[in-house]
C-alpha cells in the first residue's frame, strides 16, 4: 500500500491590539506619554502581539508627544513596523503622520 501524503494549509493569525487608541475612547480613560510607552513595551516585548495601534490622528500636543516617544522607542528596538497610527485623508492630518 502506498503512502498518502496530506498537505495541511496553515493559516497565520495576527493580533492587532488597539488598547492604546481604542481604550482612550472610554469615558475617563486617558494615558500619559509614559503610560503609553510602558503599555507599548509590554504588548510588543512581553505579550509579543503582532501589531499595536497607538493613536488616532493628532488630537493634541500630548498625544503627539506620546506617539513620538513610542515611535522612537519602537525604532530603536526593531518594532517600528509593528506600530500603527490611525490617520485621516485630510491635508492637515497627513502632516501629522509625516512628522513622525
């Protein structure tokens, strides 16, 4: 009797964590820049999620600073390709994404 070979098609599931963006849409929840950085480190290095969404398009200087700090850290640690920022296609908003 001959061998039967069966090929299994494996799927890869990626996890995109939105805690840093979506979590702040909850009433009374706001993360300081250092808190965002700490959570980003935990998600990417300890929990090893595939990607994180860290902010919506620029809404304040504090948010801009938090995004900048997370992106600088992620770049140094080789995680920048795992960091996402939700943006909008408006002339003003594109400047925010380009600034990073």
